[in-house]
């Protein structure tokens, strides 16, 4: 960003008339709203969708903080997005709280509050209006659309990415008004940190160009109009080339390292476009009338033509309205285009994990643009009112929808109290998801309700017959009921897919156990050998094979396997007991 911009005037017009007198007080009001809205999250638990991958079963998080942990956090492991900042954040949480889930949730809330603070000051700097800043920050603080991002521990990615993205925008505004090398370096560093949490803000250069248009006024204007001069626009884009390159690199890393699994369909371009148009309308509905929210909105196998055309019409109509108002209210066009630009990374996402129609957490950054536009619109109306009673009436009129949103937010937050309530809400309001059914089945197994779990697993397999995790879980459930023939069938079907994602060991070990119980000892030993070739450092297969060999009277093989288990895990009690038992001299005959 070598181009030196001219001095930039402050935002013009009626918004300037609302210059803040007590910005800190207004900011504290927004913070208080966020804290009160999410005060109960400290009592929530872990969710077995992604929280196990990122936290409770993450070997890096379990290993504790060390230089080696820091190094390994930057190495892709095929379990999720490469997000070293989030991983290290979870490592610190584990050091501080152990595995008290409430601690992790409270840290999420702290990052949300930090985002509310940064967004308040950002809107204040852009609009020069305390009313606009307070309303926009309050919407971010309490809107039900953001419950998932705050109450889901794994969504820490969105919190951190947004925090550093907002920091980058603050730095950019300072640089645009007074260019300095230190601010230039800080801008790029903040963008890198944002991308290291989640590659959501790959569109940051586009958002900055929008702010160049309004309120920074760095694009100039073509003769006789409000459209930017193309030469100035090209210059503004060129100065952001490094930011754009960083975004492209982050997108490449995300696509090349994220696991590609859990999906039951691979939609074509036409279906993706149709869903993208329909989901734009879905996000706007979520903004205005949040209801029937769920953890997973399954990707549709088809989109009704009316939905896609309706979404297209809505986007074109609102765009035309904002363009029509661009002379008097340029913030409307900027806020609307912010929404569309920030949605680009997720509106037609590639296959990384699982296709979904939309997601509440993905609205966290796009909605900021809409909050900015709404806040400025209300501030303009407020400044146009001259009588005190009229201003009081407007404030009271705004309190009603904010109170209604808070009530809806509290109801939605209650569905995140336990894993069971999360999945029950998802199954109640959406078409059934094979992932939700499978994970809810795991909860039922933990509760001892095997019959309900089996029903859920079978329904998930009806939707996605090759879903490896569900096949494996149903196989284990059949093993618990000593239905080894059925278990072996499910595990055999799960094995190829589990091999693809690096989990073949678990399937082979369970299959070997079933074969042993069915009297097919030779086949079982072959599978145990395969397990040890795949994962020689895992203890379970050594002990399982040793016990089978001992039962079969293969004393020397069993003794050797028990001894090998002691090299893998010195001092393990089963290995010591097996060696002691087999090395004991046989009792002499009388």
C-alpha cells in the first residue's frame, strides 16, 4: 500500500450533528447488553459436534502449553481448518480451566464483548454518531443470529477472526487519514491474525474499498455523478494487492488441508447458485424475523424455483434501492454491499466437511454491514427531529424491537444449554440431518438408551447409507448387544470410508473383536496384525491380540505380545499382569 492518499474529510451531513459527548457510557451500555444476554453460558457444556475435534479429544490441546505445542499448532492435521490461533487459544483455556466447559464458554463471551466494543468504536468513527454506534453495537450484542457463534465453543474461530478483522479496519482508517509505515505493517499483521483464526475475512480488501467510497471519500467521482472515478478505484485496489494475496493464500491452505467428509451429496453449480440466491433471502429473514434456528440447515437436494427467483429479486431490488439513495444516504449502499461481499466465502462454499444451506455463525461478519446501515439511518432520523418529545418517542419505539430480539435470543440461547437440547432443536425445526441424528445417537448411548440410539443411527443411514461415523457407531452398538454378525457387517461397510479419513485402525480393531467372538480366530489375528502395522504405537490392539492368543493356548505368542505392549506403554497393568501370569512356572503334578 504505497499510494499516499489526500487528506480525508470526516463523514458529512446530518450524522455529524450527533457527535458523541459520552462515547464511553454508550459503549458500556452495549457491553452490558452483551453480558446480560449471554450471562448463562458459563453453565453450558461441550457439544459433541466439533467440540470433541477441537477441544476434548484434540491431542494438541490435551498435551498442554509448550514450544512444541506452538509449533505443531501451525501444522495441518486433517481434522479441520488450519486455525493455529484458535488451537492455541484452546490450549490456554485448558491450562486455565482444565475441562470445565463453562470456562471455554466464558472466554467465547469475552471475545464477543471485545467485538462489540471494537464495532461500537468503528461505527462511531465512520458515522460520527453515538446513536448509530449504540444501535449497531446493541444489535451485534443481542441479535439471536449470533447465539451459535457465541454459545458454540468451536465457533471461537468466528470470534477471533472478527476481532482481528475489526482491528485491521480500525488501523486502515487511521492509515487512510494519516499514512504511516507502522500502520501499514499493523494492518497486514492484523489481517494475517484474522486469517489464522478462520479464512472468513478473505474479502477484507473489498470491505476496505467500500469504506474508501464512504465515509473516507478516497475514490473521487466521475463527472456529473456519484460513481467512483475508475482511475482512483484502480489505485485503491492496487494498494490492497498484498491483502488480497494473503486472502488467496489463506483460502488455498483451507481448501487443501481441510478434511472432505461427512457429506451425503456433491451438488452441482446450478444447485449451488440456486441455494445461494435462496439463502440470501434466508439470511435477511434471519435478520428481520429470527425463528426456527438450528445448528445445521441441511443442504437441499433441490431448490424451488420460486425460492431462488425470490432471493434474486430481493437482492436486485435492495441493490437498486440503495443505488437510488446513494447521493443522500451512501451508507445504505456501503452497508448492503458489505453484507453481500462478506458472504462471498460462504454463500457457495466448496466441499470442506459438509455442505449446508446456510449457517447462523456465518452471519456474524456480514450482518455488521447491515447494522451499520440501520444505525446510520436511525441516527439521521433522530437528528432530523427537533422536539425533545419526538426524540424520546423514537427512542421508545426502538426499545420495543430490541426487547423483542432479546427475548428471542434468550429462547434460542436456552437450546444451547446441553448437547441434547441443541440436537432436539435442530431436529424439531429442520429437515433431518444425518450428522445431527448420528451425534444425538451418541448422546443416547451415553445415557444408556440403546434403543433410541439405534433408531437414530438407522435413520441417519437411511439419509446417508455410506456415512462412516454412523456405520461405525451402529457397529459398536450391536457389539454391546452381542449381535456380532450385525456389528461385523456395519464395521466392514465403515472401514473403506474410515480408511480415507485416517481412522481405519478403529474399524479393524472392532472387526477383529467381532471375528474373535464369532469363533473366526484366524481372521481376527490377521486383522490385529493389520492394526499393529497401521498404528504400532497404540496399546489396545497389542493387548487384545495377546488376550486372544492366550485364550487359544498360544502361550509364546501371547507372552511376546504382552512384552511388546510394555515397550509401547511401560508399566501398563494389563501387560505386566499378562507377563507375570505366563512366565509363572506351571504347577507340578503330585
